[in-house]
């Protein structure tokens, strides 16, 4: 529908943005989440980041590192959010956020490899067990309800969850070691 009101060059610009943004959204969201303490606030900041990225995309240099550019925009949006929320005691000061942002950007390639390894390992988990794992880590979830739904006692569910986490961690370590030796 939008294409009726957009020129061919605007449509192409929009497509380029969407391809790059969707490829890097998870990393940018994780970056913002590391800088903003509450998930709801991080979601609000991420919306602002998305809008600013689109508004400034025409100035993005073709072939440049979109992720690094998006991290820079996200860092400024987090700082703006901090200034707006400055009176709130739960907000970190600017220096701390800048330090965390710097370290997060530096560590992002390693974290991305870990996320990719986790996705590969999760794909190996049978669907029913994968669904239980995903339920256990949803915000506001009550483990007692997930345990009951799984047919396990709460202590039994915690034991199962511990075994699953260990199995996934071992799988991730093997995947990363294999990647490093390739």
C-alpha cells in the first residue's frame, strides 16, 4: 500500500533499510537491553531507535557497518532516555552507560557467535522440550505453572531445567570450539 505513495527510489531505500534492520535487530535490541535496566523501558527505547534509524537511513553510507552505526544511534537514544529519566533512582549515570555501551559493542561479535550457537543447539532439542524451555524463560512466568503443565513437580522441573541448561551449554561450547578450529 505504501508503494502507491513512494517513488521507486524511496521503495528501494525502504527495502534496503528493512533488509539491514531485520538482519541486525536482535543484536541492537540486546545492546539496548544491556544498557536499560527494565525490559519495558528497553522496548520503548528500541522503538525510538528504530524510528531514528529509519529517519537517518538516507545518510547511511552504502557498504558501511550497519550494526556499528545502529549501536551508535542506540547509544545516543539510551543517553537521551537517561536524561529524560534522570530523576529516577533506577537509572545508571551517563559514564556507566557509556562504559557498558563501549564494552557491549566490543563484545558483540562474541555474543553473536554465542547466540548463533544457541540457536543451533536449541534446534536439536525436541519440539516439546524446546517449548517448555521457552515457556520457563518468558517474562512474568511462574515456574510452578510451567512445572505443573509439564506434569513434573516443581523440584523435578528445576532439575530438568538444570540438565537442559547444562546440555545446551555443553552444546554451545562444542559448537564454538568447532568454529574456532575451522
